[in-house]
């Protein structure tokens, strides 16, 4: 493994991260590199990603307070750390480039080192002044196909012994400018099976295809050459696209021609994972460059010497602990570094995020539109309403006001209650200009418990206009807008009747807007909404144009509550907007985005916090959430995870969320067998830790639902589970409870520890392991007597990777995959539901009998349609393949193969249950 740190940098500023390779300091002999991800044993929640390793600190390089250290003051808590696989493990793959400005005739390929006998592969490329010259390689080497012309390229190889190879020099008989060379050491008794070469004109991709006889286990070495210093592919095309870079010989840009005429060699490798012709495509070059390429198919590579091939980044996170230990008297010192992904730091910061309304209105999106904003979510003890908008002074209030005493709508924290003779007025920043023309809008939330006996003011808006100077919104049996001039004369009085059951008793959003239509005409509109997370309900809407009047600009808003009725206000927004859509300042933020899908909420939250996230599965197939109340960022993410039943894990500086439905009906991602993958027997458990035979699901601020499995409770006792979920609808509670009950009554082993050896014996599993993610399906083929005939298919819930001097292992924590088989119509594998009740009607001996009598005790008969056959059944631990079902009444006759599918031969008595071997269930 290669280990890097970035002293003085932060992962949240990726463009300015400069990595330093500290692999030479890492002391695996003192402490193996350990990387943990996912769930640890039977833990309910995903644990933060972590990495532990030790480095040699004898000279104080890793001491934060060492003034002589190379990273003094920069190597501290939060320093980025990453663990990468080596390009070819212990094999040194090197490149060389030329800084020659004159004519050259010798091209030196750098020396490399291999720990055992193998093959040395060298590549040379030059930019020639003319096409008349020829290139020659050392006589000890076998020469591959030549690509000549004005840009000659050569490859050659020879078998080498243990140790340093020395350099290899190619010569050019003509004149050339610059060159690039690469040496690759391929370990083992490697042989060249096939060599292909090709070249195409500028701007075209180059495709090479190996022989149809190419075999699984062989390796493809792909070599591409650019004549110009242009961008090279990260990896060549073709299937599969799991390449490792072996050499990257980019020539410096400051050479002749501004770096334009400088050759560049790049070499990749990948294993052949399926037999047959292998297609490799090198992307087109630009600037008139000819596309040169080679394919080198080799056999008998020594996997034990290159265990990391094709493996992706193993860890990316931040240092969380950097203690130092001294050994006396030798003075040897080791820094035992602990690092973690972003979730650990985020969990320590438990400060709740602001309400969705406050986050929305005060976001950068509306920085140029919002002129003043007062959320009014201030806590008891405050003597003013603060504003998050720049240059806006707090509102100083007076009278009888109880702060944070009323539950706001879903998108708000608690809001104040205003009682008799309470007042508040807020001033909009900016000078009180005399301009009579403007466009403005005022939004606010308002609540009155019941209809007042007379009209009451919901808000007063003061403008700079001398005509339309004061706008008063009044409510009673109607909603009314009253406009007066500076002298108090009424210019306009408009109203609309409204159902009091809609207007009173809950929160209402008002939106008053005005603008000039030219001349002395002022147009205005008032709208009133009942906030709702999915479909805001319009209570009232009216407006008109009146004159003579100018709208002016808003300079103050507020109210004097002289009436005895209690009222509440919140989230007053003054903006320079006419839009009749309430979405710009509220949208679903009014009700805390209630009704938002769990997957969509995770995407939005991560976007707001500038944290990368990838969703595996369909975010729109996740449940609808209740309102997002103020809470910590990781807490709100967990809330979505719990509501859906998916898994949230870290990757790099961000997250991956796997939806619940993405865990359904998975293909096998990792297929293992005891030899050579498992160095020690795995640990399988049959215990009660996961039992839950009754579930009660409660909706936050809502109802609850409880379901139970009486038979399971009679057999094993009572194991109750409870969960409080932030869901949108009560009707979602019971289905979720049934699903959790289904997961909690699985009649199977779970496997908390499956140790997989990836190096040296199991190196062939490394590409598959590199692509494995939490929640993937693992299948274990075995012949263990203790569970002979039992298929082991488990979902990977977590792992611990351990990398020591000579071993790379991973301990998997797994859970049964069978509960996640859900009904999928038109599927041979997942399109079958189990019987309600069937038993043997006569004795049967597996491995001997081919006809079986089955009595149906509950539910419909088994299918007799030949299109539904064959099917597999499970009888007393025996899996049988049924080829025919006959009979229109119970009992029915099953024709089965003589040889049981799982090899179990035994006598089965009358009454033994007959079930579908791998039934599907209805998905949540």
C-alpha cells in the first residue's frame, strides 16, 4: 500500500490539497494498517470509517511541536490522509523522460526491481527530425513489432532474475529531439502469448482486438504513445474497464516547441476475467497526432508478487489522533496515527442546523433579492428579533411577548406568541429615498387561534411613497388590504371573503406585493396560503390597480397588537421581487419539505452542506418524510436512513447512500470458497441478538402501528422492537412494521466474521473485492459437514481490512440475504411466492425416490403449468428440483430429479413441511 498525507491542507478544499508520499515511514511490522467500514458485528448503525497505522518517528517528522520537522505547524488534527494501492505492489514500475534540447541518439530505459524472476518489458519512443533513421534495442532482448516513420516506437522484453535489472538503452541511427522510455517488471515465469500493434491517423480512436483464444487468468498489457504533449486517457476503453497504471512517462512541457513535440508513453494492465477476444480502444489524439498502440498478452503472472493490481483507493479521511511513543534506550519512536472519514467529525459537531425556512431565505441564492429578513425564532431571554441579512438591524419589540413559545410550521423553529399591547417594527436597510417608483414584496407567516370579533391587523407595511405610504393587511370575516397616504387618507380598500376554518387555527403565509405599471398607477396583489409540504393550499388571492399612487420602496414593517387576541408572527421577508410564486422564499421549506422523499432529502442536505453524495438506487423510490425540524447534519441524514431502511456510508470526503430497494434481488458480487479464500473457518451465529418478533413503529408527532409474529413469540419468547420515524403519513407505519418483523424473524445463520485472504493466496479475488460495496451480496461455496447442503448467501454489512508485511486480509460482517429476495414479476428467479402450507403426504427418500406426494394444508394448489417449471423445493433440509406437478386436487404428485440439488440424501417422514427453496416476498 502507498500512504499519503497533505500537511496544512483540508479535504473540504480539494483543489488545494498537495499530497506527500510517506510510504517509506509506514511500519507495518509495528502495527498493521487497519481500515474499518460499515457495521461492527451486530451494531445497529453504520460506524464511522476509520484507519489505523504506525509510522517511524525516530527523527520527529510526525511530531507536531518539533520545530525541525518538515511539516512543523502543519501536521495536526484534520490533516488529510489517504491509502492507495501500489501500481504493481512490490514491483517497481518506472518511467523516464528527456530534458534534451539538442540532437540525441541514445534512449535509456530506467532500471527497475523485481523480488523474483520475471520478465522485463521496455518501451521507447522518440520524436525524430526525419523519418530516415532506425531504432535498435539491446541484443539480449526480444524485439516486438515496430512502428516507424517520423515517430518511431519500439517494445522489447527479456527474462530476468531476482534483483536490479540495470538500464536498457536503445539507439537511433538518425537525428531526434526528445524521447520517453518506460520499464515494467512483470513477476513470475511470464510468457508472451500474443502481441498486437497498430497506428491510425490523427483524430481517430485506435482499436485492437486479441485472439478469440484469449483465456481467463491471462493479462493484457496496453501501451499507448502520443507524439504531442496532449492529454492521455486515464484508462483505455473496452470491457471490463478495470485497469491499473503501470507507467506514465509524460515529458516536461518546457522542451522544444513549447512541449508540443514531446513523446509520451503510458502503460496499463488488467486481468482477463472472461475468455474470448478482448477489445481495447485508445482514445483519439488531437493536434494532428498519430495514434500508436500495442497490446501485449502475457501468461503465468505471479499473483503473490502483485497483490494490489486493479484495487481502488482504500481510504481517504482526516487524522483524528497523532500520539507518539518512545522506546528507551534505543530512542526509536513510532507515531500511531488514527484517521477517520468525515462522519466522525460531523458527529462531534452536534449543533443543529437552522430551520429550513431560515436556511432557504438567507441562502446565497437570494442574496441579491432579499432586502431584510427576521426569522423571529429567537430564544427566551432575547430582547430583540435578530436578522441574518447584512446591515439589517434587529427588531426591538415591546409589550407582552413570549419568545419561542409556539410550535411553528414544519419549516420553522418555535416562534413567539404576541399578546395584548405588544408591538414590533423592523426597519429595512438603506436610506429612506423619496423615489415614488419601485417593486417590492413582503412575505410573512401568521397565526391566530380563532376568528376575532372584529378586523385585526396582520401586518403593516410602510413605504417611501407619499401616496401609497402605509399598507395594512387586516383579517376578520374577510381578508382586506387598506392603503393610506401620509396624511392618513384612504386611497384604496380591497377585500375578499374567506372561510374562517381555513384562515384561523393554523399557520398562514401571506404574500403582499406591489409595483408601478406606469404613470400614477400602482398594481398590487395579496395571496394567502396554508403551508403544506406537498401542495400549498391557496386560501385567498386578490389584487387590482389603483391611482393616483406610487408604490415607493419598503422601509419599515411591523404591527401594534392593541387587541386582546393572541397572535403569532414569524419569518418576515422584504424583497425586491414581484413573482407571484411563493417558492422563491418558501416553497416546501414552509413545512420543512414535508413529503420530500428520503433519498431526495439526503441529496438536498448534502448539497446545502457542500458534501458530495452518491445515491445507489432510485431516490424517488424512498418513503415520504415528515418535516425537517432543526437538527444536526448527521442526525438529519440518519433520520432519512432510518425512515427508508437503507445504508449511509462514507466514501472519500462524502457519502454513499444505498436505498432499501437497491438491496433487493442483488446479483452475487463476491463469490468465495474455503480454498484459497478463507485462511480460518468463518464465524456463524444462531443467536437472539437480531430477533424482533414484535415491532411498534411511531410517526414523529403522529400515530403508531404494531405488528407481531405469534408463532415466533411462542417458540422463542418476546423480543420487542420500537422505532420512531419521521414519516409523512400514518399509513406508512404498518407496512414498515411488517417489513421489520420480516427481517427480525429470519430463520438463518448470520455471519459476523468471514476472514478473506486477499494476499498472497487469494489475489485472484482482488479485482472483485475492489468493486465491492457495503450491502453487496456475498456467496460462499463450501462443503462443511456441519451445514452441508445449506446455501450461504449474505449481505456485507461491514468489514475490517488488515494489511501487514506479508498478508492482506479482510474480515466481513454479514447478514442473511434471503429476506431481501422480493417478488419480481416476469423473473424466473424472483417471480415465485411460497406456499401457505404444504406437507409430505407419504414417506419420501431423497436420492432414491423421484415421485413425491404433497398435501396442501393451506392456500391454493401448486402450479401445474409447464411454463412455471422446473422449480426448487425445500423439504427437511433437502433441496429438490421439481420437473413436473400433477393433480387438480390435494394431494398433488411432484416429479423430482433423483439427485438432490444440495447433495443431501435422507429419509423424510409424512408431515414434513414442503416449501419453496428460495421464495420471494412482497417488497415494502
